[in-house]
């Protein structure tokens, strides 16, 4: 897995299922399922804020990372790892 690449753009957001289709600067593409973060946010104040404000669909790319208006960000390398892992589990 190539680390250190940045997100280029968000291709699609499924706010109901907490999924985001992403494209990286090196051409890698994939959809990440973030239900494990947003489906049980009890100890994550910034995630709760996103959910309460219905901001999930307002995500954007900032400096190559996935970001939300309240300042919450997810590392592009972590997202890429999650995409790869989720693909393996679907294939199994």
C-alpha cells in the first residue's frame, strides 16, 4: 500500500450508510465505510456534533485529508488502509 498520498476529491457521499467514495492524487479509488466511527459516536464529541448538525454530507477535502466543517479530520493514509481492509473482508 502506498502511504503519503493525498485525497484528490470526494466522488460520492452516502450519508445514510456513512460511506464516502474517494479518489487519491495517485489515481487510487475506493469507498470507505465509516459506520464504525459514526454508528456509535458516544465518546467522540466532534462526531456527535457532525451527526447532530447533519453535517456528514458536508465533508470536503482539505490539505489532502477528509474534513468536516467542525474541524474533524481523517488521515488519508488511514482511510486508504480502511478501504483496503474493507475490500478484503467483502471478498472473503
